[in-house]
C-alpha cells in the first residue's frame, strides 16, 4: 500500500535504537510493582521476598546502566526483549500503563516550551502535533509515520509495534503515553482509541486522540 501524501516515509537504520526513556520507564514501573511495599495475608514470604528483592536488584543495576549511557539509544532488540519480559507477567497491563504515563511526562518535559500555559489552544495543538511527529518515530522505530486530522490520528507502520505481536497488548504503553502527553499539552482530558494494530494483523498501528 502506498503512503498517503502527508505520511513520513523513513529509511530504517541498520542498527535501529530506541530512546532510553522507554526502557527506563518499563524498568521503573516493574520495580515499583515488585517492591515489597505490602504483604498479602496468604503470601509465602520465604518464596516471594527473595524473588521480589532479587529482581529489584537486577532492575536497579540495569536502570543505572541506562542512565550512565545518557541519551545513547538502546538497541531495538533489547527493548523488544524487555517488552516480552513484561508481557509474560500477569500484571503486564498495569505495568505498561504506568510506564506509558512516565514516558508521556518525560516527553512533555523535554519538548514543551516554558510559556505553554499562556498560549492559546490552537498554538498548543500545533506544538503537540510537532512533538508527536518528532518523538513517535523514535519511540517506535517506525518506517512510516503520520500525524493528521481531528481527532488527531497517529499512524505507525513497522518498528517495535510490528515486531512484538502479542495481540497488540504492548501498544497499551504507547496509548497511555500519547494520552498523557496530549493531556499535558492541552490541559484537558483527552480520549485515546486504538482501532488498528499491527499486533492484530493490520498493516499499521493507529491511535485516535480526542483532544
């Protein structure tokens, strides 16, 4: 299928990377869910505490490594493996949503101008579109990307969302990140829908943002 006129068709790099903000958000969300902040009545502490604390130590070490690397991208395969680790967990959806909110907040702090709150709504939406175009490609490793229309439609083909499959569950993170970013830019409560997904056999992942 040929790209629409306002689609951005990209040439993938030989070794595609993903910004560290995404794997860091995943790891921090896993750590938050695995910290022994509460003990369930029926929980066998001799089994669960070593697992929880041991996993947290491993995650802490990986978080330090990513932070020490600064802005250096993380290989896409490494990020895909991290996604798959999360997707094997029974609390995968909660972790992905929390990680997505973290990503959205980080992107906002990196892209929004200081004077955003005094700008009219139209200017905020223009800046949101620009941020989505600039950041979504990097976060997904997409080969085709478009941001258009009202409600805003973000369309991504290729990259992580295609490689992961898993019935599109991984896209929960992206949906939440887009929603959080839009909320911070507009000051409203945007809605987000995911009507098409490469993980469910579509030729592209599509998110519709009602802002």
